């Protein structure tokens, strides 16, 4: 799966580069790549600082899921901006913009709920995102006992107690 994803990334980036070189020329394509990289890093830095301030100010149950999803989208956008290529930088820059993140948040929440169905959490729209409940098939009926001994044993007592439960322990003591 990872190899197919990398192959798709390489084909898309090469297609974009070939299209830009044939349209703009080599020099302008390199300039566009460098400009997209620098602008993406500046946008990523500002969004990371914004999210760190938001996380430091404290989370409540109402905004926790949205903040976590936004943080994941900012992290993904930052990685995409840093990866070389114009298509990945453009996608990363889109994920770093707050309006685009707001549109992508329900999609990411749905994908996360589908990939990890055992997690139950608060969705970003205030409802409950419920996956499949874990099925418990094993049931052990038991009782917990609190045992406390007031007697302390020394090393010789423990060895003697262990020897009493071994078969043939009496014969060894007689021959020792």
C-alpha cells in the first residue's frame, strides 16, 4: 500500500513539473517551487504557533475533538509543505488554511472513525461519533481475596516449605 501511494505521489509530482516546465519554462518552475516552499513554511510556522497558543490556553470537552483534529490537519499540512513538489506543497498549504481545515474536519473525523471503530469520542459537530462496540466474549466469574500474613518467613523456611511439596523430598532430606 505504501509503495502504491509513493508511486502515485511520484507520478502526480512529475506530471505537474512537466506541465509547468512546458508552460512556464525551467527557471520559472524552479522559482515557483522555491516560492511555494517558502510560503508554505511561513504559513506552517504561523499555524503551528497559533495551535500551540490554543493548546496552552486549555482544552474543554466541547472543543477538544475539534482542536485535536485541527492539530492533526496542521501537522499533515506541514509535512506536505516540507515534502518536495508543487502538488504536495499546494495541498499542504490548503490544509494549513483555517477555512479549508474546517471543511476537511468532518472528513478526517469520519475516516478516523472508520479506521479505528473501537474509539468512541465527541465529534466536531457536538454529536457522538460511535463506532462498533467491543464484543466481550470471555467472562470470568471470580472473587478477589485480600490475604495478609502476619508471619514473616526466612530463607530457610521458604526452602523447607517448597521442599515439602516436591515428590521425594523426604528421601533427599534423609540422604543429605
